[in-house]
């Protein structure tokens, strides 16, 4: 294992504000920084960085931790691999470590590399089915041999065990092969190839490693596509196909397509910044990736209804992104590949130069839903158009210009349109403020605590809240650990994950480790670690004093059921406790008998 002192030093030398700021646009708010969370889709920032504790927390999805946690989660790395990466960044000598996770990762990448070679060899084999696959790439897709080599395209033959036997001969175990997602185990327990009689597209990450595959049938049978499952090296939501090629281009205008085949055809036509999402709708992580490499993105989806819906969904993902976005509009072809084949590269380049901005695209789409010769149609269109113009990201100048155009289209005065638009803007602002207040209310110390009914109702909820606050207090003031440890009855802490968190804090003190997120995340599973992260985040900027600690201890003690309080007492002790309880409730003691 890597020494704890080394890990703490890595964290000290990699300031979390600097590291997170490379991936997230942060704004300072007092002693903290906020931004849009890179781990889930949101329009209102709920992601907070705390320089004082070198930690981060998202009040939207719960993602949290230290700088190691952030880099690990964002880049889909193993723990040891992340520590080594940050150590290298800080100029620290790398630790000597038998990193099983890293070795497993390298084996998986090697399996994928060998599989890609197998698929390429099968494409060039002297068999009738290989000839059929070559005709698909060359004739149906119009690809040159250079493009086939550049993208490492291949073919998976109609064989249930061809790849399996090939990889076995190279020394890979059944367990490794099954985990790779390239083979499956049947109900009878036999392994078989997943990809059969399909043209193959390797998916390569920005570092040039083959991390997954996509396979397409050569005809129109179903399923048309099969993609690799997610593994330790492949996360669909964080991968853009062909980004490894596009990033080498001096052109910073990227073309976002629907699928692998569209991208490959675009590159063949000379548009070398075409990319696409991998087997899923566009995600915030993919949008963030684009902003790191591109200055402008043109959405180039199919012209059918499904493609236009995908365009609208993707546009929404770019609402808060710091990047210029435009939408390609074309007629006479079902997709960009067909358009280029019918009308040529130069005409497609002209389309790219004349692509519409998102507002233009949305207004045009809204107008197509109504008959503008009809009064009701014009009014309905006007309502939709005003809603579009009132959205976040549309500048006041753009609103004024489009209001003038709407006046011409509908015959309604520009002044009336602007007044209605201002009403919608005010209503939207009020709604956003109410939502922000609700979100803040949901961020209270005990807002998310769930205790079983059998644990004791409100008293148990109060005890759970006190347990969490004790965790926060000890993170703030580790010197109070002996005081709390001596007085705390751990059985009174209702939730097991809070008990685990407190025990881990005590263990840090015993082993003379820093009491911080970095130490605790190596001792705790996800649930108790989530309690630690939440406790620290909700109390950031609110120092907890000795009197607070005493109050939490008292609350835990008072939350114990009466049955637990009197358990094992003598008769006299029981009567004394019973008398005390009656006095607290305002009742007189029963008369004593002679």
C-alpha cells in the first residue's frame, strides 16, 4: 500500500481549487467557489469547492471528496493511478506500489488492442464473408483504404468462438475475457463471442488507447448496432468517438454527429473535427470535453423527426456551456453523409458556414408547427417564440432583434411583444427564486436523513442529526475526539453508517493520522463516507463550539428509549428514573403508602 504520509503530501501539493478549475468554471463566493457540477446535468450551480478543507461537494447529486476523489471520478481512474498522476503533476517521486487495479486496467487495454488487430485481420482475410465486409466499407460507405486504416475498422466473422480462441492463445484468462465485454457466458456455462458477422469500429480515447467497440450489421437486420458494455476503462457518458483524431486538427470548429458512421464519413470528406457521443444521448461530461478542445460546435444530426428531437435535447445541454453552438439545417438528404455524396463537399462546407444559432433553429422549428395565415396559429406561435426568447442564454440585444422579426411575421406590434416577453421573464425569475429557496431548504442539516420508523420517530431523527453534527464537529476540531469518545454512547447513534464514520474518526486519532476526508475515504465504504462528506459540507463556514458538542451529546443521550435507560437498573434506580421522567412531564409523584 502507498504510505498514508505520501498520500497526504500529494493532496497538500495539489490545490483543489487549481485542479477542479481545470475542468469546471468556478466563481468565488466568499470562502468557497461554485460551478455547474461535472457529474450530473444541472442549470443552477450546486457544486461547491471548499479551499479551507480541500474538498468538494455537490448538493445536487452528492458527488464529494478531496482532490484525489475528483480526479479519479472525472477521469474514470483507479485510486492508485490517480495518486500517481497527481504525484507526477506535483513533481513528486512515484511510490513503489503493487497496483492490482492498474495492472488489471492495462490487461483490459491489451485485450482490446489484440481484439482490434484480430478484427482488422479478419477484414482482410481471403474469405467470402470478409470480401462482403470490405465491400460494405468501400462501396456502401465509400471509404478509402487509408480511412479504414486510420480508424482501425474491421470485421467480426460469423463464428461463436473465433475471437475467444484467438485471445486465449495469447494468454488471457477466461475471467479477463468475460470482464472485457467481448465474450459472454451462456446459460450452459460456455463462453462465446458477442460480436459476430458485423463490421467493427474501435472506440479510442484521447490518449490513443482502445477502450471499447461498436459493431454494425451489414444489412438492415436488428439490432443494427451492438456496443461494448461499460468497463473500468470505458464510460459511455465521458467518451466522444474520434476525439483522439479531432484534437490534432488546427480547426477549432467541431461537428457533432449522431453516430460512428456519420463521423467516419465526415472525416473521409475532409471534415476532420467530426465527433459523436458513444451509444447514448449527449451528456454534461461530453459537453465539458468539447469545451476543452473546441471554440465552436455545430450540431449535425439527421434531418428526420428523431434527429431534430436529438438536436433539441443536445441544445439544452449546451445552455450553460462556455462555447459557441450552431445548428446545421439542410434539405434533400436524410443525413450529412448522404448530403455530401449527393451535393459534394464544397456545398456542405457552405452549409456549415451558414449554420443557424440555437435561437434561430428553435424559432424556425416552432413556426413549422403552426399555420401563420391563421390568427390562432400566429398567436400560438408568438407564445412559443416568446418562451424561447425568454430562456437563459438569449441576450437582451437578440431579444430586441427577434421581437422585431416576430412583429413582421405575426402583425403584432413590437412594443406589445416586448411587454409580454418582459412579463414572461419576470415570471421565470420568480420561479427560479422559489426553486432556489426550496433547494436551500433541502440543504438543511437533517433534510436528507432517513431513519426507520421503528427507530423512534422524531427523537430518532434528532439523534441522527446530532450524530451527523458530531462528525462535523470532530472534523473541525480533532482535539475534541478524546472528550467526545469518553462521553459518547455509540448505541445512541441511530444510523449504522454514522457509527462507522465516528469509529473511523476515532481510529484516525489512534493511528495519529490527519482527521480529514483523505484519511477517512480509505477506511470507509460509500454510505458512511457520504455521511462524512455531507456533514462537512453543510457546516462549512459555521464553526462548531464546545457548547454545540455538549448539546449533541445530550441530545443523543436523551433520545434513548426509556426501556434502554432503565435496563439493568435496581428497583430503587428504576423508581428514581421513573420519578424524574414524571417531573419532566409535569406530573406529581404518586402518594407514598404507609
